[in-house]
């Protein structure tokens, strides 16, 4: 059991879902975010820290005395380059450097399917170490995150697992998520496996549930001890009734990154013109 875990981005969607699911009687969760966080409830073993992942001194302090870091902090949607560079890329460096300075031996990084979003879907499951082909500045930041994780694992001997999360919500929200969904309970199971695996070194694993329509491999995650229990198929009838299936040639079905590969996400043109 990992006794004290720092979770960055704890006020975000995934962080909020993990607050109760990663709780344990002999564990303390140190929850960090720049956004307000609910105070600890009676009997809840949490420490609330208000800080930015870009603040080196604050992150150095936050990493003191923790056994592992789950880095969820950063912009979760596409943003202008300057924002992505500062918070997602520099912020990841700050977190890893703070962990190194504090002697934290294990860091889990929330990567994303958008690191490989421009890959077209093949006939089989996308492998865990699929070469980067990001679909957005956000996707580029996840490639950088994986690269930094690899560097810190190789140079400093840290255990770093980059989890390429599909779509982590209470339930899938559209047709594509029937393939990419990571249930909150399975997310907790995956994080626990990544925390407990002996000496994983650097790993890239897909973060998805055991979906009937799954696009992504579970090989590396299962090798770490992950045993998914949920399947998005239980929501298929509801989702198909609400929105049907998108056309076969739509981005939602052609690319791993889905709609993020469309011109709507062309941030450079929106910022700078032609």
C-alpha cells in the first residue's frame, strides 16, 4: 500500500473521480490544484494544497514525504500554444523535477490518446507504444510528457508510467467513447496496479476499460497487474438511440483522436491566421 500519494490536478474531472476511489484507511491523499478543492470530510485522510504545477518551490514542498505522484494537472482541452507550453509541458517538468529532488521513486503521468491522434484506426488494437502522431498542441504536450517521463526514468532511475487515457467519465458520452472509455472504477484499478507493480521502469500503457469495441491494447497494462472489469457495451443501446453511428468516413471513426483531427481544432490558424 502506497502510504501518501500526491495527486496534481485533483480538482479536475479525473482527479475528482479518484478522490474517493483511491482512498484507503492506511493512505493519505495529498490533493493539489490551483482551483478550489472541497475540504476534507470527517474521517477523510486528505491534505489539500492550493498551488500551480508551474511553481517549482510549491511543487518541491508538495512532494516532500510522499511515496508516489499521480500527475493529472494541466489543461485538459486544446489551448493556445503559450498556455500548453507553460502549464502542460513546463508543468510536467516541474513536477518530475520536484519528485526527483524529494526522492519520490514513482510517478504516474496522465498521457492521452491525443498523443497519437492522427494515427488511423487499423484492423487490430493500437499497440501501447504506438509512435507519437499528435493531433493538437494538447497532444504534443502529452508526447513531451512521455518524453520527459522516459528521461527521468533513464537518467535518475525513477519508475514512471505514462497512461494514455482514452475517455474517463462516469459513463461514455458518445459513439466513439464506446471504444475509448475508461470507467472511473477501472481507472482506479489501473492506477493501483501502476503503483503496486515492482520496478516497472518506464512504461507506456493504454488507459481503457475492457470494452467490447475497444480500439486499444491492454497488453502492457495487464502486464502491470491491471484487471479491468467494466465494458462500455452496457451503454451502447442508450448511446445509439440518442445519436446513432457517425458516418464511416467521419473523423470520429477514422482517427484515434476523433474530432480533434478536424479543422475545428486548428489552433494555429485561429491564433495567427494563414
